């Protein structure tokens, strides 16, 4: 199955980059979502800009939505974008508040790709992590580094569809190891200061017993390490497994406070979303000779789900993930508006 998905993606990329007879003019895609300016979204913006650059002026992308997690404001922004009748919409749907607008967009014939997190509605495609499986992978890494027993603390942005699924995956995986006990959890609200306080609260309450800590959103890793440092914990005194690649967190990996982080290939996720919309607008694989008449046969050959995979950041490769080491000039384009 992985080889098949890879083959489909290779074909998708090739057609988008070299297919003759492209539609004249520039197609406009909108990325509409909350959390536009959080550090995690640096990589989303990189991925979009890279795609626009590689497509050589064929498309432009406009990012709209609130800088914070106000999904009501994001839903309102999406309503306004629908009225513009763009060539496609990309969104990240962290809760149910955007569902009605997403369904309205698709009913209007606008293709909608969801990245990162999706509520339980239909999209033209979902590209991102299987978040339950990511939770299981987080717990698997915990067992790898800390052994088959211990006492765990956890923080995350509870109520967010992807983070709740990750926590469920952690709990499911650890159910196979009765030696593991989750002592307590707190909501960090995907906010650095709130997450630091949440981590501090848990360490003050359970620190004498805890042997490990997991953080399931981008703000958690640096927050856990900051709380440890402020409370006098030595690097490596707790096994800490976290998520994503926020720069402060990566520095704490280098210092030994954080054991490892599971990082989505976020930039690639967003690049694929743009290419997918290009496939829809160009025809591309729809015209592949599967039958004498694909439309009459009801065939839609494009995949509906692409699960990106995590990579593990640890002390051996941390420097490669620092944003200061990425050359932005290599993919900058004026056709990307954030």
C-alpha cells in the first residue's frame, strides 16, 4: 500500500509540473484556518510557498483566518472566501465550528482539501497524520526510551480533534503495558504560557512519582522543559516525548531535557494539498484510461486520504530541523500571500 501511494504521488507531482496544455491564467487557492501565526504554522506556510514557487506562476495562494484559535472567526472567513468562488480551498479543521462552511463550499462546487486535522465530515481529500496512530507511535517511543513501566504526565490542547485522537492513541497503546500509569493530564490550550503553567502544575502535584511526560501539540515540548528547568529538574531526569518542531523545543532536545519529538512532515503535507487541487483543475489522473468512460462509470481515481508520516527528532538530528538552517530564499515567491 505504501508503494502504491508513493507511485500515485510521484505521478501527481510529475503531471502538475510538466503536463502540457495548462489552463491559461493564474488559479487562486485559499488557505483558511485558525492559528495562522503560531510557530507550528511556519512549516505550513513554507510548504505552500514551495508549491507555488515550483508551479512557476500557475497558481497563487492567499491565507486568511485568525492568528489565534478562534474557529468561529475562521468559519466566518471561510464564508467570505466561498463568495469569491476560488479555484480551491485548503483548510485545517481543528473542531466542528467550520463544518457547515466546509459543506457549503463543496456544495458550491469548490474543491476542499483538509490538512492536519479534520472534524468528521467529508472533504475532497484529507492530507495529514493519522492522529490516533500518532498517539500510538508516541507511546511506542515512550516505551522504547523509558521501558515497559512508569508513571506518566501529559499535556495537550484538549478539545482539538487531532490532539484528542493522539491522547486516545497513547492510552490505547499503553493499555498493553499494565506497568504504565497515567498520573494526570492538563490542558495547555496550544499556548506556550498556559502550557508552561499546566506542566508546572502537574510536576508540583505529581513530581515525586512521575517518571515521564508527553506533550501532544507544538507548544508542549518547550513548556515541559521550561517547567522542568524552573523547578530544578536535571536534563534527562524524566523521559519526555513531545510533538512537532517548535524551535525552543529543539534547543531543549539538544540540551537533554527532551528525549525525542514526533514531527509531522508539515511542509510536504501542504505542498501536496496544492498539487492535489492542481490535479483537480487540470484533469490529470481523472482522464487515465481506467474505463471507456470514467465519468459514466462513476470513477474518481484521485485518492481521498493521504496519511503523512512522522519523523523522530532527537539529539542526533535536531540541528537539521531548526528553521534558522533552512534557506527561505530558495522558495520565496510573490504569489504567496500570508
